[in-house]
């Protein structure tokens, strides 16, 4: 493992200052974000999805799907999110069993029996990375350039939603109204994604014509979901004066 200084941005002080307005999300149980991380895991057909906030010494996992509820914070130098937040592009570790990341202490990865990780930094409009949207699996798996692009797009959606949430803190019923209006527009796509994942799992050969067809359809549906989310949140931001 390298020195923690390797994982500390040169603009760390400014980054931490940019993080402060969003830190309230560390402890709150927010229905919309809970649904969003669950949806993220469903979109990529993985058991774990996380919106992680990278603080000075800890990474907070309060907004997650698939983790033990008690695991809401970990040492910053033990998590792959500390690596992913540094990069402009997606950070991908397809096989942590045989090709672990040597930038962090491996104890957390080993304890959680992680095999795959992909994370995209969450950046403020000023360009500061405050955290990561990541998808995780216990078994190794491949992650295509198309999937990487979709995860990066979805990270942009999450950041927009975080900004929208800050604008609407004084409106306690915003969650129910927002998620109902969004989910009504993507429910058919989510159901179709679940069906495609089930069909793909029945294929013995991942590169068979049928499997490739399922993958193409899955990508199309995922892109539709992300586009709908982005457009709807953008409209809400404009309506809130953001």
C-alpha cells in the first residue's frame, strides 16, 4: 500500500470546503436517494450500489443499497472510493481477487469479499470531487466501455439530484412527489431491464447472438432511464430557481 498522501488531492482543503454543504446527506435516510442507489444496482445487475462521500479521514456509505446498515463509515485509506474520486474517468477493478488495488489497505475489500468495483467521481459544478457513485459485486466481472459511459452519466444525474435536494431542503414532501413523478416515467424500462437480466442469465455463452441481443437491448433501456432522470431533474432544478 502506498502512502495516504498519494490519495490526497492537491486541492484537498478546497475540496473539503466544497463537500460541507452535502455532508448532511451522510446521516439522513433519504427516500429518493435510497431508491436511486437501489435503481443503480438494478441497472448494472449487481448486489451493491453506493453514493459515497469522501471526508478527511473517513468515507461515508450512508446512502447505499446492499450493504450492512451498520457499515455507514470506513477508513478513507481502506476503500476504493478514495481512488475513484481522484480520476476524471471511471475507475474499474474487474477482478479484485487476482488483481487487487495496491493503493489502499486491502482489509476492507477482503472482509467484504469484493470481486468487482466500478466508480465514477461526483463533482461539483466547480470541479471538486466530493465522493463517488459506485457499483460493486462479490464476484469478478467485465465492465464494457458502454457500461462505463452509462455509470459516468448516472453520476452526473446523482450530482444534479444532490444539488436539487439542497435547494429543496425546506420542502419535506419533495421526496415522495419527486420519486413518484420520476418512477412513473421509467417503471416500464425498469421492468424490462429485470426481464432482460433474467433472460441473459439463462444463456450459457455470454457471446451468443441471443446474449448479445439482450446486452444491446439492456444498454438501450439503461440509456433511456438515465436520459429521463437527467431531463426530469434538470426541469425541477430550473423550476426551483437553481
